């Protein structure tokens, strides 16, 4: 089955022709050129393919592109400002939370969603939030530190805006 | 993943009639299990029928005497619902221990139940609380008790094309506790799971991942319900009945012997907590 659909990604409507058996992840990467989300396990275990789907983070490797028509999708590209990094991205760099980088986009998507609903998470809340995002390099300590640092910086940004 | 025909029915009737048109058609809800099996080539469906457009009730409704949960409610919705957390906290806890947040944001309670894994995390709390499931074949509806829904590993009472529409939970003052043991603290499937529930002086004990279906242990419940006084000795005898009734298997998540020990220890602990007896 092949179908023309409209995908709303990062606030832009994209008209694409897709096959029924193509995952949202594959269409994002191969047809829209949005390569931040990665295919790790392909079975919803690793979180490397996380995107914000209808307001919550989800594994785009387990969503069919054809189901995603009419849903608001946000990828890491949509979170990243044009001329600088997002405070979460900068905190990951500053705290050494990136080694090979494969899990990082998914980690940042999950962090973005966590800090939106809970601007000051405890360590346990952070661990629970990233429990579906596997990292095989850092041992998570730096990632948790980066998330706490990002929370502090985002609060400061918010404070300045007030 | 092989290609297939994707169908977005707009009514339950339409969904059922599409489903019945072939021998190899599948309903899609959250997709967190189905799409994995399709990607691995274990399932090669002809048609995928998306239930999310079919007008099934969604969300959680609070009525005077019952709570209704739409089959398409996600596990995250149930986990975070302040109302479920207040009235059926053990169901919220079970939902919140299934998979990862990424999975729970997509996976539905209907999918978890219709998949009929003996380890389904939402099964033991629903059986313990006396939930009923509303099944629909597009024309007629019928109600079955949660404990009668499961027939075997991946088998339910659902007839061809029939689907789970809504879950009905009686509102009561009972108290329940859910327990799940898995190899790692988060994300993993259950080695064993269980719910013990108490309403007035009546107990219900439901054990998961230790039989071909989640299993209510009536003989053990009787033991507690008939007792004039519940003390440590009686709790230990009850736990023994539970262990004698279950038939766990040995697999990658634990040996049968280990499962029996887990069940014996934790079912006693849960009963003790509800009865106010130190175990």
C-alpha cells in the first residue's frame, strides 16, 4: 500500500508519499531529512528514536507513518534554535553527557518533555523519566547531572523573562 | 516489515466488518507490541485496522457507582490520572510499572489486556477489583468478568472480530496493593506480579506470570475470609495454598522454584499489610 499523506513536523506540513509499512522514524530520516532521531533497537527498548508525538515522547520506530497523519510531531531539529543550542543541549555538552552521541537526541527529547511538565525534578524522577533511553557509554551519571543543570538554566531563563 | 493494507474505520461496526474479511487481519491500538512483531516478521498481516479512528470510547470517566476506562486509554493516562491514583492506586501503580515512559505514552490498556500475556501488568489489579469488560462485535455488546476474560497464553474469550471496548470498575471502599518483581527495577516484564485486595473483610488474591493466565486463588481467599482472626500463622498457611495452586514455568526471567519463593514471600507480605499483621 502506498499513500500520499501530510505530516506535521516541527510546525511545518510536509506532503509525502509513503508506504504502509514505513515507520514514522524511517519517513522522518529518509524522506524529510530529519536525522536526529536514530534507529537503535527497532523494538521500542532503547529510546534513540524518541520524538514528541501529540505532546508526549514516544518511540517513532513503533509508529507507522500512516497513523501519524494529523498528529503534531516535534523532533530535536524543531527544539534546536537557529543560531545557538538549546539550554538542554548546552548542558549535555558542558557536563560531558555525550560520548558516542547516538542516544543523545532521544535523551534530550525525553528531558525536554520532563522539564516542561516538571521544571525541578528529583534524581528519582529523572531516572524514571529516562528509563526508556539507554546509553551504553556514559553510565548515566553525567546525563543525570546534565539534566539537573539544564533544569537550573531553564529556570534562570524563565526568571529573566518574568 | 512486509507491506499491508492500512484501514482507518470510522465506526466499531466498520472495524469489525473489515477484520472479518480476512484470516490474517489485525487491530492496531498503541502498536507497541504489534509493530514489534511485524518488524521481526513474526506477524505478516494482510490488513491493519486502526482502532484509534473507530470511535471507541477513550479516557477515564467517573460515574456515580462505577469508573469507566476506554480501551484506548494509554497506560500513561491511567498512571497519571489523579482520580485513578486516588480511587484505585494499585491500578495506577501497575500501569506505571509497565515498560518505559516512551512505551506507556503509546501502549493502551486494551492492548495490554487483549494481548493476554500471563504477565500483563494491568490484569491482576482489574481482576482483584472485580472489573468487567465490555466487548463489542459491532452490533451487540456483552460484559464479561475480568477474571473470565483470559483463556490461555495469548488467548481470550474474544470471538473473531470482537473487540474490547471499555472497562467498568465498581467504585468501592476496598483497598488493594500491587506488587511486581522484575530483573531490573524499571522497564522489564514481570517475573511475577500480583494484587491482593481487601473490601471489608473479604480478600481477593490474584497472581500473574505464574500460570497460563493471571490466576485468582479462591481457596486462599476462603481461608482468609472464613478466619475469625488473621495472624501470622494463618497468613503463612494462606501463602502456602497460593504456592500450591500456581504452576509457574522456568524461563529467562526466573526459574519456577524462584517464582514460587517470590510469590510465597510477597503474597504473605501483601496480606499482612492489608490485615495489619506484621509479616
